[in-house]
C-alpha cells in the first residue's frame, strides 16, 4: 500500500481541504506515513502573505533534498495563484489548483501522460509547442468561477484533532483591496443545511464532542442556496436536529453579526461563546481604502452588543499593520479602538502585498521599520488584552474539553470561550471537565471539580 506524507499551511479551510484529500487517498488504498517512509508528498499551500508562500517553497525544497526520489504534488491557494512558480521547483511532479482538489487521489493513483486529461506541461505554459520536450511538471488549474462544490472532508475526530472542523462555506464575493482569497477560492458557495446536519451527526457518532464550523466568508452562508438558509437558521437546525454537545464558529465579518445571531448564541449553552470578527483597522479612512463595508463605530457597536449579551464571551480580531498609506494618525486610531473594546485576543498581520490585488498596486508603501514598530505596538496591546481577559476569568467555574496536548505534567483543556487551561495530571483527550479557573500568570490553571467522561 503506497504511503504519503501531507504538509499543510494556512487556515482551517485549508486544513478541511486536506482532510477531504486524505479521505479520497484512503479510498484508493493510500496510507498516511512518516516522512522517512513516504514516496508521495502532498504540500497543501496558503498564499495569504508572502511569508506563507516562502514557507511552502522551503518545505518543498526540504522534501526534495531529503527524499530526491519521491514524487511531490503541490496544491492549495498558492498553487492556484502561481502554478508556474511552484512547477519550477526541483522535485515537483504535479501542481493542482483548488478547482481540482477532489481529483488528486485519482491523479496520483493513475497519472496521465504529460498534457493529458486537462494537464498542461510546464513547457507549454512557457510557450513551447504541444508535444515538445522536456515536458516537465504537470499543471492542472481550473476555472474557479465555474465551481459550485464545497469540498467536504471533516477534520477528525482522531489523529491529532480532538475537535473536528467541518467546512460549510467556500469562496468569497467581496473584494477587499488587500485580499487574494477570492482569486484563489472563487465565489461564495454553501453546503446544503441537510448535508451539514448529516455530517455533524456522523462526526458525533464517531465520538466528536465539539465541532467547529468554518468557511472563507462564513457569515454569507446560505445566500446562494434555494431556498435560502441563513447562518442563524442553520445553527437553529443544528441545535434541534443533532446531538452535538458544543458547536463553535470560526470567523464572522462584522456586517454579518446581527442581533438575532448574537441572541442565538446567548440562548444555547451548546454554542461556544466565541466570536472572531476581523477589524483590520480602526481608521475609517483606511477601512474605506481597504473596501471594508463598515466603519469603526459600526464595528464597536457590534462588539459592545456581544459584551452586553455574553459578558464572558471570547472576542478576537484580525488587524493589519502598515496598509499602504497608513499614517501615524491611522495607526493611533486602531490602537485607540482596540484599547477601548473588550477583546480577548488579536491576530496581528504586517501588510504583505499580494499579486493581483488592488493594494499591491498602491504606491504609498509604509517603510518596513515603521511596519515592524506598529506591529510590535499592536502585539503588546494584544498581550495586555489577553492578560486582562484571563484575569477576569479567575475564580470562574466552567466546562472545558481536554485536548491531546500533555506537557510539564499537565493536560490542556479548552473552554467554550476559547481559553486554554492547564489541568494538572494526564487526562484522556476529548473528555469534559468542570474546572475552577485560576490565573497562573502566563496562563490559566484548571482545578478539576467533576468530570463527565
């Protein structure tokens, strides 16, 4: 039975794609193997930043250096955006874009001759004649505008994943100035609600206690379906029609965060009180330049409504440092808005121009030393917000799910509001514990009160 090794880069959606690819590989007799035993390497890439591209190239070069005879297939968002760049790397046998990921297992099981079945040899992309040699790596990149499928392959349970991730929405119809994702994942499309319910119940029957629902633009779920089904309505069906003990959402854009949706969270202890809501900037001028659909005060009102209805909820955000044209006043506006709102964590990104986006063509680049300084200031503020949130949780009794991480004599457990508590001793993964939280300085300590198995 052939063995493969998969390396993943990027977000939950990329991880969900990888799970679907692995499921199809297993159906054709492939087995996961350690790096030293594999003869096939699948590299599933991200392209949201230049550093993501760089990490993927480094991994490919390392695999070829250590295993010169192995076959390498590269897929994912970087493969969709710049297939020729990846095909130039030594050892790469195939480059397969996002539109054809469902075919990867068949491709590696019965590889077509160069240029067959939709493949284009690299020399053809460089202008060579059909049939000319050398053919080189094969590239298969489809038209994402024609895609209607959501690649389904829930992550876990089992392996290294205690909490399965189910991708229920793919693509994005918006065009933020900095974002390459619509170019590499296509337009928004949704998994039918009855399929979502069936997949969740299947995961529950396999042992899952918590399921994470993810998407590229999750709040737009259901707008492409007939009849339409909003994310709020879908959550209602999940709670009513499945026995999942806890469901968690990945990321929601602020304009999709309605009062009804917040009320849905507040009404059920089976929905994790955790909201990740990209901000990107606190400057209205920059938000307009980014083509974001809200302004600072609109965003703030939504965060304040969450805090009012769910005072212990985790609230996280993405923030970009150094978008072209960002002035010191713009940066200060972001710092002031973040400081004012009850965030529990931030993801800070230094601006990285992405080919094909509007922001890559803007000429007002912020100097790198300035970007690094602004990023440090945002990271420092994020650390203060995280510490304050942990301190507010000290003394609280809450339920947490044990993870597979055991280190320094303690097991990690995740609370509904996205806090990791260190529980003394070794505990089985995927087990509910009732914990009394204590602030341990650098993190939380969980004192077990009861366990529910």
